[in-house]
């Protein structure tokens, strides 16, 4: 069973895997029907990312 704890708390740094850009997590939300977290980042507030699209920031 997968843990329902977010890997990226609000205010933490993460890196977008595809671009290598470091971003700040503004909001995380568990999407129940998809069974994973989505994140809104400060640098791109109109876009959301899933956990597998992010890695731990510096």
C-alpha cells in the first residue's frame, strides 16, 4: 500500500525533471481518484505537476 504522505511539503524546493528548473512548492493536493499528489509551484502558478515529474530540490 502506497503512503499518502506528500514528498514535497509546501514551501520546499523541487526540481522539474524535464527542464532542470528549481521551483518552490506553493500547494500540494492529493488526487484521490488518481491516487497521487499534484503540486502547484510558485514559478508556474497556472500549471500543476505530479510527484513523478519532480525531484528533490537543492
